C-alpha cells in the first residue's frame, strides 16, 4: 500500500506540475490564472512529488507516514476552503485522501 500511495502521488503530480509550469489551458481552467497563490501551490505539489519519488527509492515508513498524514489533512480541508464538492481538485483530493488513509492506517497498525 505504501508503494501504491507514493506512486499515486508521482503519477498524479507529474502532469499537474507540468501543466502549472507550462500554464496549460486546463491548468488555468482548474487552478485559475498564474498568481503568487498558484505558484505557492506548485511549490507544495513539487515538494510532495519529489519526496514521494525519493521515498519510492529509499523507503522510510516514518517519513512517508508524515507525508501521507499531511496530505490527508490538507486534502480533507479542501472542500471547506473551496466551498464546494463539485470542483475537480476537491473530488480528486478526497479520493486520494481516502486511499492514503488506508495506507496510513496500515502503517500505524504495525
């Protein structure tokens, strides 16, 4: 499960980071126009991407658990901060948070 959670992060975040960097039309439609806030989000996404890729190579369950728990918390907060469940980022965040929650539960049970 840990491998799957980290792999999901990498597979999801590579195109998102690339789209935000390139200012792709879909990224503007979903995340809004380039702004300091969007660039801060890109930095956070890039950090999660790099940590996840690194943890796929060097398994450290404690560090991975911390990363997953931080992601679960911020992803669960997104419907409240965005104010809707209908936004595609909110929906994907909740789905990924659910998956990561299973992984975190299993890691905490060891």
